[in-house]
C-alpha cells in the first residue's frame, strides 16, 4: 500500500480555524459525551446520569414541542394525509395549504429564493410590525439556518480587511456567546472586547464602550457593535435607557449595530421588558444601519434541530443589500422546514381559531416553568458561599461568579488549565453536571464564572442544584 | 428625522463578495422571476409561462416526492400520530422509532453533534461500503446543509493564504458549478482553471491539468483539485480510466481531491457507470487525502428544500480532522430533518419490507423518465443547425455549444453584454425559457454555451424544445 504524505497538517490548514474556540461544544461537553457513553456501557461513576446544562438545547432537556408547530410541519411534508384528516384542526390545514401554494411545485422539497419563501418573509415583517408598532419591509427579511448563519454571513459581508489592509473591527461584549469570537477569528477580523458591568446586572457602560473603542483604533477599523439582548451567557435584559445610550454611542461613532435578539420571548424578571433595537432607534429618531437576528431555536418553541432563523436588515443602501442577497444565493436557501418553523413562531394561532387554546396553554406552561427555574437557579447559587449570581432576568442562562481559593488556582495552573475550566471539569467528573467555564465566554481577568442553562426540567433542576451545592462546598473545602 | 450616512457602501463592504458571481441565480433567473410575476398580474407576453430550466430544482418542476421519505419525515415530527396509525407501513414505523431513539430528548427539535446524528452517519458509512465494496469509517462522515456547506467549509479549512502570504490554489474545471468560483472568490483563494475536453465528452485531459497547474505556480500554492462527476454543468460521466489518471496526477502533484459526487444516482448513457474516487483510489493502491460530497437534493429524490448532504473525509491526519470538527461546532449542526432525508437516501426500504415495492416503482419511474428526457434534450439540440450537444450521460444538465453570428456578437458587445448572455436573455424574453449562459460556468474564450436542466416534465420538455428550436432559427436568422 502507498504511504501517505499528508498535505494538510496543523501548520498547513487555515491557522485562523486552528486558533478558534467554541467552548459551548469544547473539551468539557466532549468529555460529557464520553461519560454518558461509559455510563451506558456499565462503567461505574459517582453519578447516575450526565446533565447537559452546557447548551441551550430545550428539547434535549425534555421540553415538549408545540402541537401546532408539529402539525403544520408534518402536514406540509404529507399534505394528502393531513388535508383530508378530520382530526386536524382547520387552522392547521389552512396554514399547510397557504404555505404549499407559495412553494415551488407546492413542495417543501423545492428551493426557495435565497432570502426565503416570500409569504414567510411577509409574515415575519407583520410580526415585527406588531411587536414594535412600526413598519417592517418584508424585502429586508432574510430567512436563515438558525440565527448563527445570519450573524456569520453579515460579519463576512462587512469584512473589508483584505482590501483595506487593516482588519475590520467588531465590538463584542465580554462575556459573549462564542459564535462571535469564533467567526471573527475565522474571518481574520479584529475583536474589540467591551466588558459588561456585572455589578449592574450586566448592563453596558458607555464609558467602557468608549474606552474599548478608543483602545482598538490602533489595531483595526471599527465597523460594528454586537449587542446580545436578552443576554447570552449573562441572562440579563437591557433597560430601555441602556439601549438608548448604546444607540447614541453607535451613532456618534459610526457603528453598525448587530442586535442578537434571539431570546426576545424569554423574559423572566418582574418589570423587565424586551425592547427591540429597531423600535428604540425609531423612537429616538436615529437612523443607523441595523441588523437584528431571531431564531426558532429558543423562546418557548426551542426547535433547535430545525435550524430556522431570520435576519432583519434596516437602513442598508439598496445596492449594498443587493450584494448581500447575491452572496446568499450561492448557498441556495435555508431549510424550507426551518423556514416554516419560523413561520409558526411569527404567526401562531389567533384567538378564536381551533388551535388557539391548546397553543396558549402549551406556550404558557413552558414559559411559566422556565421562569420558575430561572428563579430557582439564581436563588440556589446565591445561597452557596463563594457563588454570586445576578438574577436570571431573561434568556436561558445563569452566569454566576465563583470565588476560587488561591490553592485551587495554583493547582489548575500546574495542570495548565484555566481555574474555572478545572472547576467545571471536576464538577463534571464528580457529579455528571456539564456547565461551561466562564473563560469560554470571556471575563474580567482574575474573575471566574461558569454558564449553566436553566433547561433541565424542574425535578431534575432541583436535584442538579442540590448536587451542585454539595460539590461546591466539598471541593472548595479541599483547598481551604 | 435623522439622516443616514451609510457605513456600508459598495466600496466599504467585503470586496471579494462584491466581485463574486453565481449565475445560476444571476440576472437572468432574476428577470425570469419578474416575468412570472408580470404574467401573474395579467401583463401580456409572447408566452404563457416561464419555464425554469436554470436550476436543478426537481420538485419545483413537478417531480413527486418519494412516499417512504415523506412518511419517515412526517413521522419523526409527529411520532404519536404515526406510530399508532395502522395505515403506516411497519418499516416506516421502525425507522421513525430507530431515529427518534438516537435524538436528544427523542426530538428532531434537539441539536445533534456538529457532525450529525451518529446512527445516520453509520448508515451513510454502510451505504458507501456497499457502493464501493471497501470500508468506510462513520467517524469520517459529516452531515451537512446540502453538499454546498460541506464544500465551502472544506475550502475555508484548507485556506492558509493569510498566514502563508501566498493564496491557496484550487484547481477547478471549466466549465464548473459556480459554487466553487464564488466560494474561492469569497475566501480570497486562487482559482486554477483547467479546461474540460468538450470534443471528448468533457473528459479531463492530463496534459491540460499539467499545463494549468504549471501556469498557476507563480500565483499561488496549489493544494487541491475539484472534480465534479457526474458533471455539472456538462452532463458528463467520467470513465474509470480517466479517474485513474486524475488520481495519479493528484498523487504526483501532491493535491487533495475534492470529489463532488452529488449526481451519483443520475447516470443515463448506456455503458456509463459511476465510480467513486474513493473506490478507484483504493483499487490503485494510492493513498491521498480525499473529500467526497453527496446530497439529498439530486438523484431520484430531489429533496432540495430539506438541505441534506454529507461529506466523507478520507486519509486525513486525525489531529487535522479534529480541528475540522471543531470548526463545524460553531454552526451547531445541520438540519436534523435534512439529516433524516439523507438517512432515507442511504438506507431505503429493503427487499421484502412493506415499503419496498412502491419505493422501487417511484424511484424507477423518475429515473426512467429523466433518462428519456436526457436523450430528448441532446437529440433535439443536435437537430438544430448551429447547436452541438454532447450526450447527456449523467447529472441533470445539457451544456450545448452554440455558434453565434459575428453580427450578434457585435450587437451584444454594443450592449456591454456577453454574447451568450444576450442570447439567453433574448430566449427568456421571447419564449419564457430560462437557461444560464455558458459564461456563468466558464468556457474556452470565443466559444459560447448555455446550460439547461433536463427537469421539466416530459410534455413540458417537448414543448420547450420545440419553442427553443423555433426561437434559435428565427433569432439567428435576424443576424445572417
């Protein structure tokens, strides 16, 4: 047999990709998968199951799908069966028929336009209009493969580094969802980190934004600011005032706003409210280029596996928008079923229709339960000495701060591990609980955190929190 | 109202994206959409319908879905309904149950691993083993959003231009499927064009490969060769001998092979056969890094809208493979329903199972009909003076050469259009037939072509070919 002289080795592949990190699926979740397999094959462990609190994957944590969504999705795949079935509610049948009429060959097997199926884009625009009370142009809506694809496409689109000779800078919150750092790294762009204010429920401080921007200017051409609201990994919800200040800052500094608003349905804290950047911008009479992302993966539906999402593009130059659409055309289109999942999100059953009551019941039960878990998680962490958590005001995460003893930090360094990585890995090995260390999202140097989801169902969540508390006290005791 | 000072204009966006072209969805298809809308709103045209022969979109051209596929897909979305329904065949129920067991929370709404659902990756490996008679490792299979995502990810992965200081070169056939040129442009890589031999049914000439490679070396570091077999846009099928020569060439020149094999089920010419690069490489006792792409969008199923595909990676360094998987993790996973469509492709009903007969009947009818249309298209073109077509040996396309009168070429130049673009646009405006000019795929300078699919159903195809012939004779007459 011929021997192989590998053309691709660690030094000859794309070095940006070699460097990039994505902790939500990094070494700790990979180890969690191994542990689950070992348990399955009968290996004894100090725990009976692996609890995956590392990723916002609702259905994997036994959240049930919304009946209306699944009926519509099943139905567009097998319309003959569904449309003639007397058990299927009329509004489901109507939606199936409406959608099929708008698809090539009346089939979900046909491609759509690169930007998505027209009627679904129109429904998205109507949803935004109703949410914000201001106009939305359906021709500025792009249906994407989850929200991730939209964010990635937009970052690539604005990346003029190779012709400018200076990297394109993007302001990114720290802590952040690592999609941003991974994509910016892959695209050889420049990440401009700004720290969120942990003492102020993770709000954005304008002084900090200005400091961060000023310091970046020697290294890049700043072009955009990413804001994640409700916050991932922070579980925060921005106040209207804070959003106003951010918009004014972006306007003064000529920055495009990338608003990651995928958790807009996930608001838990009493008094907190979701305001879209678009709405606040409009009410401030400011005009700025703005991109907003939404997803079918979060909210109350949690249909992550269907990969539905959208992007709304505001105030773009029409010629520039045309080039963006051209760029998208090379990947043909996003999944039609993902698009249809998005359609169900933005156009759920209306009051009086046959599916309405069950839809509202299912939706409310999920949201109520998540709200309870949000409180349970923050309260439990705050009851543990050495752990401090902000309220989980929104999204699906807590991001508590942990105080780690000097001895522990030293031992981690000896193992060439980050201290919070060492903490999270030990937590996993001893309890089966999988969380992501703060270093995977970024944090102020010398501080340590972890991110946990609030997604395990209530009984499992209670068990998990008890085990967590027990672990933490015992583990830290070993170093004190 | 605040005025806008656009940050993004044509000069400040990514210039690579500004430059890139994707003709399959370029100006002519965009005009086709406008014409269809005008017809719909009652505007008089010299034709009654727009025939979209520009894109390999089977269902949009009224190809019917395969029942087994749709039952499985509907069923995984609504398992309660399907598993208790006595009308659903047992093998469908078994597949639904098997797949659900392997999904997070037994739901298609959960994310899978970045590389896909394990059981589906195993099924893909079994399919490849059966196809080639040699081993396939399921851990080298990645489930992707159509084949396009896999190709794009792999090109980005091997792009070391920014650290090398020299662009990474990729050999690409001319004519080619413009996904490759678009991606190479977007990633600032270097396209090394090699011409296919039209006089030899679009085979690859090793002399031409060598010429092309030699000439490129001043401008780039050549790293890979893309081969599309069966050919898009050429409708060719490579002989085994030709594949052997290509593999030897790649070995001698230290090139990774990217084998776009998405049309492996679409073989029409008597005596032609699909040989995978993997199989031929194995039988030659050659070891080379190889990537093979497959899709749920083509073949007999044509489920383009579901966005299912896979990538098989052979002979990669394990560390390098791990980095590739890490890269994929930032986009979470491809659509679970797209993955399940791929599962149905690689593991269709087996002989003796309740769904077998109807599956075989549906599959065979589609393939037989496509085979007839392949012949009809090539024969009709060859009956038209000034048009010469190779046999449509495979895939879903004809790529005939047209002889254009000097006067026509001159008039096109006056309009600042490429002559074949002018030809195809006039065809569209006069007949409603939408094809893509050869310049969108590349061709030897001074020659002119267009690509048409063979996808309109037989009666429409016959009508289309008659109209085409009539148009061509009349149009060319105007210039003679």
